[in-house]
């Protein structure tokens, strides 16, 4: 499934890039500043944050560039019966890069990579043990988001993206893990579906 999602996104990007080249479009057109609002919540915690992107549009349909992010994470441990045994909150920060393809005037697909400082301990597997690093040093977690959604431009002043992103890597110490969609089995085991919802605003420069 993960490989299929990546393949579809790459195919879309390749198709529109080739089309733009055939029409002799300008490769580098303009730059934009993006403000990315992240949010997610479940019974086990949530996150709210902001990311800043600097992107250069090219081949008319694409924008790519570096990004930085700051998140406020909160979490809680719930035992059978709905009893909360632990809770807390942490700051998460890091950076990375992104590429988005915009097409059909109202849709976008994108790939975003982030390396974030996580409060959770690394795990030898992708299973999330929820252990906080008591030293306060934390650990670095790679995040690879693939997804898309709606994209609309308003009077060439601002473009609004609203979409759903899937974490392909889904590493065990991801700071987003408790914010992912969670399901509980009959045995009480929690399974996380690595989905995030994001809204972005892009403002052209110059």
C-alpha cells in the first residue's frame, strides 16, 4: 500500500512536469512563503503546530523548497476502563523539505520530509512503547508524509491547501504517534493509523 501511494504521486508529478515542458513553460516562475497549520487529536493525545515553507514554483504545476516546524504535543495514557494514568506535554521542532504538485485548479498532491526532535525514546521496532526520554534529550525521528487534498487560489493573493497526509515511514518514536488515528482491539491493544490533517496558506512574493 505504501509503495502504491508513492508510485501514484510520482506518476502524477512526472505527467504534469512532462506536459509543462512540452508546452515550453517557464521552469522557474516565482517564489512563495507558506504557513502550515497542523492539528490532530485522539483519546490518547494530540498536537497543534505551525510550519513555515519557502517554495519556488516551476513548470507551472509544482512548488518545492525547505521547511521548518514547531509543534506542541500533548499525550495521556489510558488504562482499560477509561482511567488516565499519565499525561504531559512537550515541544517538538525540526526541519525538512517539500514538493507539491497542483493540478485541475482545485487539487494538489505532495510529499513532505521532516526530521523532528521527539520526546519519545527510540524503539528497536516500529511498535510505539510511549516511553518518554527522562533525560530530556529526546531523539530524532524521520517523517515522510505523502498525500493531498484541495487547493484553491484566491485573486492571486493567497492559495489555500487542505489535505490529509500519510506517514509512510511511521517510525516508532514519531512525535505525532499519539496524534494519529487510533483504534483499539478487543484485547486492548492500540493500533495507530498514521494520518495527519493539514491546512496551508501560500503567499506569492514579488
